[in-house]
């Protein structure tokens, strides 16, 4: 009888250990899934081109509009919102002095439209390479003539040592690729003979 | 013992909730560049995506024909070249997760218009449905965001 009681007690404690370990495993799985899926959107500040000047100052006002971006879901992929893309381009223009002013309404000398056409979305790996394409068009609002129509492609790779979390490395690659694209776009505009 | 079982059920439900959380995402956007006049585009060539093994190009061609456009087998003498990227995913069966279709200028490769749809597993659409959604958004949606938003 005493043997049976001891045996039963040992069995119960072993069962409890197994259940506890299962609970810990499930909790860890839930935590990993949560952490792995926590994608964050590209930061507007990281997209701004920190260039003091492109060597040109067009004496005109420009209205900027951006599209093709989107929101970032916590469990989705890092994306660039239209508002952040637009804001970063405007801020880059203001910082560089590329145009005399950035208009808040359509009533400007030029209208710049930038659309995020495509962005690669690598899922696995230590280093992440983001390839991005944006369409840039600049129209003289008085004449309606398109003075620039360019497909600009950019790319950036973040290495495995640049950040611990994969989602952070992806966000960094997206931000750097977008910043490069904005830089190239503004450099092309700087080379245009506007009048 | 009952309390322990209840705890297990709660943890299992939470795990399932976390796993399924991202399974019902829908996104459909389209942008048309300010310099593009879509009404001037009549003849298209659909360029097959190099990684496409499911003939999505045929679905796009069929839909464009159904919409009244003409399809050319070559890239010459067309109003726009249609490029696309389709991404497939597995969840019990394979399904089209994402589709991006871009209309490009035949001479400069400039993206005239782009449409993108994403439907995760619980709101999955057939490949034909995805093609239909993207092309309809490009050509007919009033909610395009971007350079054409005031058109």
C-alpha cells in the first residue's frame, strides 16, 4: 500500500513536470511568433537625404505628391507610408534648397510625383537586400509639359551584424534603399534645365 | 487538475490567436502617374515574369482582352508593356498571396501605372480574381492614391 502511494506521488510529479514544460514551450512559441512578426514601418527621418546642396537651386516652387506606399501591419512586412515618403521628399528638398519653396497646394510652378512601384521582400537570411523602384515625374504646371519621367531603381543590403532582430535589419534596408532612391531622384532634378 | 487543463486551453487558444492574427489581410492599391493618359492605351504586350511557372501572363492577357484591349505578341508597336510579379504561398493549398501589375512605356520602361493586391490565406482569391482586382483598380478605381489622386 505504501509502495503504491509513493509510486502514485512520483507519477503525479512527473506528470506535472511534463505539463509545465509543455506550457513553457507553448508560451515560448507564442512569444517567438509575436516577436518575429513585429514589423515596424520605415521611419520618415531615416528617408530624408542629409545633403546640404545638390549644387543647384531652381528658383521655382514645387508641389510634391507620393503614392504606391502603404501601411505596415505588425505581422506584415515593413512598408513606407505615402505620407512618410512625401514628407521625406519635401524635407530633403527644403534641406538641400533644390527649389525655392515647397508648396502646400497644387498652385506651384512644378508638380513632382513619386510613386513606389515595387519593393522586393526577402523573408529569410542573415543579410537582407531590398531592391526598390520608384517612378519620378516632374511637370511644369503652367505648360503641362513633363520635364522629367524617370524610373529610378535603388538597392541596399544590411548585414547580419548590423542589428540583432531580422525585422530591424529589413526595416534598415528598406529605409536605406528609399533614401538612395530619393537622393538619385533629386540629383536628376538638379541636373534639369528648368525654366 | 481542472485548473491546469483550463490553463493549457487558454495558452493553446492564445497561441492559435497569435498564429492566425495575420491571416486575414487585404490590400488593394493602384497608382497612375500624372503624365499618363490611360484612355490612350489600347494595345498591350504582356511580358512573362521570369519566375512565373503558373502562366499568370495568360490570365492577364485574357482579362485585358475581356476589358476590350488588344494584345500583341511582340513588344513593338504597342502602347504599353505589362509587367507583373506574382507571389504564391502555401496554406493547405497553394494560393496567390500578392500580385503587382505595372504598365510601362515601351520606349523608356517608365512605369505609367501600377496596381497591387494582397490577400492572405483567410481572404484568398483565385488567380483570376486577383488579376481582375488589380486591373480593375488600375483602370476604373476612383480611389487611386498618388500622382493621379486629383484626376
